[in-house]
């Protein structure tokens, strides 16, 4: 008994004059990114957009268009603009931390190291005014500041504070006073940076050289640290050893 094989269906032939298949929209022809590469690209390009136009013009959709990916692609990495801004701020703290790591590795004495740490903070603020405002201002929601942003900012701060601790211990300050001194130093460098970015210092009628003003402010503070606790006449702080 012979078994009949099913007949192979004839191939469809295109009709004369039929339209060619439509090409995929450009946003669906996404560039290939290695694992984690798209997130990094989103942060890098998002930072450029932020520095060009500020937070108001930044959106995940606009960012997707600039990168040539689908509008849904950024949402696989960020829940919304606030989380993206947190990642952008984190990239700034990472850069600042990298600067401070390099300073820490330099062959500098304690005073020169602390001085360079403070000067580098002001320089970074001047070079990245918009980003610095995002990093240190109230724009970020606390829920997004906690986590990666806080962790990397702590790394940056630890290198800075260690330089102040080293100088203070050499100058006779007690361990219980170190955190007060590092916070005072932080207030000094940030205050100078914030006033410069706000256009409030140096005063336009002063004729002062801005860089000389920055260096004098930091040098005065560090001179007080070097003078030691015996010369300090301010409110008492813990002298716990």
C-alpha cells in the first residue's frame, strides 16, 4: 500500500505593482549595547542634556530619541526622570571622588594635601556649575539620594575628611574634635563655591582677584587648624582623646 505525501504548497508570488515591505521605524532599529552599556549611555547622554538645558528639558523620551533607541528602552533602567537625575548626580560624585583619590596618592605633606582637596572642590564646582547644583542642592528627592548617590558621595567625602583628620592630629587636635573640624572645612569650601556660582563673590565693586580670594579663604581656615586647639578661642568642643 503506497502512502501519498502531502503536496508542498506553492510559493506565493508577489503581485505585480505590490508595495515593498515597510522598513522598521528608526527607533526600533536600536544600536547594540553590551551588558550595562545602555544604562551608561543613558547617564552620559542625559548628563549632556542636563548641562545643556537643565532639568526642565530632560525627559526619558527625548533621551531615547537622542540615542536612537525605542522610547521604552530607558524605562528598563530608570523609573522616571528623578531616578535618572540621581544617576547623573552620582556620576558627578564619582568624578569628584576620583579627583580626590589622585590627590590622596600624591606625595604631599598633610597641609598641602588638605589644601589641594579643598581647592579641587571649588574648581569642580566652577567647571560643572549645573551638575554641582544638582549634586548638592535640594532638587533630588531623598528616596533617590539614598543608595548609590549617597554611597559614592560618602567615598568622596571620606578622602577629603581623612586629609583634614591627618592635618588636625599632626597639629594637636583630639580625636573627639576631628569630625567638627572636617565639617567646618566642608562648610568653608562649599560656602565659597556656592557664593561664586551664585555670582555673589567676589563683589563686583571690590576689584578682587577671584582665585586669590579662594586661596586666602582656604589658607586662613587651614592656618587655624595648624595653629592647634591651644590657640582656639571659640566655643568648646569635645576634647575626648
